[in-house]
């Protein structure tokens, strides 16, 4: 088996020697170039498996080389070496397509992690059928972006309405990238009590506080070598945001009660249905953290913007439910015309209910029980302009009529369907004047 080949671009002989020796111990054949011109010439002459470049070079900077590689050597992972604390440059390099970055003074363990992950990119297996269904233009673009960002180690922020499948997108990025063999750790930031948040994220040492009876590994350390997915990151309190920022920038974590920091080797993906830009403007989300997690943004389209994808999704969901019932023409038309405020999650619930209540082999529009439209947009019914008791009676009346129609006016079956006793149903039919 041939040794992997690395190109090291730096004008400092000491740094070149250190990198070459470190790579050599990893059985990687390293070639050094002192400037941009030499690096480009070497890249034109031969193939490399990874490129490490300093930011400051005699005839330009590392960003120029990153851009050049994206055009002339698109499959080559390139990592940049930045000055300590130069976060803006690192973020810019990642946005231009760099695989990762490392700050001076060089942490050799971190360097080895970067190189190992970069070499895994080249050895990825052929693409498998995507779990992200749909053939609309928006979904084709999304799948293309997932394929691109999965090759990088840059933080990715996934935006989109609730129920669109943001966690599925995060899992696909993880599974398609060099960290696929590592853990995928999803965290709902809004579900952790604020007083426990630091211990949950960073872990703690025995005796560090009342109740800490043993050492605990934090969520960040649990994702070591893999991916940490921060769902609903907008719900993080400001006090926690500044601590997370340090983890992302320094790639270290200090457990509660520990005397020193530990390396943190996890890729950060985040998501929220809220508008982070507006939250930054309102002072509810740190601007510096926003720019660190939002190096690359992926937007998951709402279901109403995906055209015929809704029918493909519906058939897939029915297959998962092992349903024998099929959609008829009225149901398909209704699904195509519905706005789905709850997106894919609402479609799943709608079809599960329809399968449960359908008494024939065909699911019709009436079986879907869609929310009524208001002003051209499907919204929950409003109770602001009429007497509440009348509204409640109307809802009860409609539910009973629907149940009777489904059961062909078999009152015993309708009562069971509604979760009522026969006497309760008979009383409500009489009270509501249902013939």
C-alpha cells in the first residue's frame, strides 16, 4: 500500500521540519513548498492527499491557495495554519472551502486528528441512496450542499421551520463525512435545565458540587471523534453561550471542578427554527458565537415549498406504517394544496391518524382531517370573534358527525372511535341536535 502524500506550504524552515517529521511518523510522505508559486507548481505536477498551508507566505497568503485548490484540485482537503487568536481569518478560510484550521503554537495531537480525518475523505465509499427524499429543485440543492459540507470540518448551522427534518440533515452530514465512524450526539439545548447545563455539556469531577458523587463525562467529550449536534441552539442562555464559544475557538473543555482543560475533538453542527440574526440584533444571542457556528448555513425548505415531494413523502410514510391503504385522487390533491404549517412532522401525524381511522382501502381527503384554511393559509381555528361555548359545540358537533360518517352511522363504533361511552355519545347527539 502506497503512503499518503502531503504538501506542506510554509516559509519557516522550523515549521516545515516539525510538520514533515510529524507526518513522517504517521507514515505520510511530506513535500515542502516555501511559497504560493512553488505550491501551485507542485500541485500541477503530482497528486496529494492533503495540503497544510500557513496563512502568511512571501508571495501571497493561504487564502489564495485555498481558493486556487477549490478550482484546480477540488478533491484535495486543505487545512490552514493561523496565528493564535486570529478567529476571523480561520472563519474566512473555512468559508472559502478549507477542510479545517489549526492555530499556532501547533498542538501536534490536534494536527494528527486533522490529518487523520482529512485522509478519510479520500477513502469514502460510493454514495448510497439518500435518506433525504424528494426531487424538487430545493432538495436537489440541499443534497448537493450536504455532500460538499460533509467533506469539511467547518461548523454548519441548519435553519428551517419546525418539523422540516433538520436533525436528519445533521445526521447525513455526519454519516457522509470522515467522522462517520465516530459518535453522533444530538442535544436539545432547550430541554436542559439552566442550573445543570454546564455539568451536562462539560462534565464534572467527583465532589465538585453537592450531589457530584462520581466523575461524569460531558456531552462534548461524549462526541469525541464524532459530531455534536446542538438542536435549538437559540435556547442557550447567554452565560452558556460564552462558554460554548471558547470550546469552539480553543477546541478544549474544562469539566466542572477540574484543574485543567482537556482536548475537545468534535465537529459542531447546530440548528434552530428561530431567526438568529434577529436575536443577535435584539441582544438575545451573542454575535461572536453566531459567526462561529454559522460558518456555513444550510436552509431546509418548508414542505409547502417542495411541490410534488409531498406525494413521494406520503407514500414513503405509508410504507413505514405498513399500511395497505393508498391515497386516492382527492387525498393527493388535498396534500398538494395544503400549506403544512407543521411540515413533515405534521404529514406523518396526519397519515398515521388517517391509516388508523380509515375503514376502506383508500385514504380520501376527509380521512386526512386537515386544519381549516383561513385567509388562504391553513391555520388553527380562531376563537376571538365569537362566543367560546358556541365554538366548542361546533367543534364537538363536527367531530361526532365525522365519526358517524366513518362508521356508517354505527353509534357503538362511533362512540369507540371518539373515546366515549355509548350513553355519552347519545347524550351529546341529543344536546347538539344532531339528527
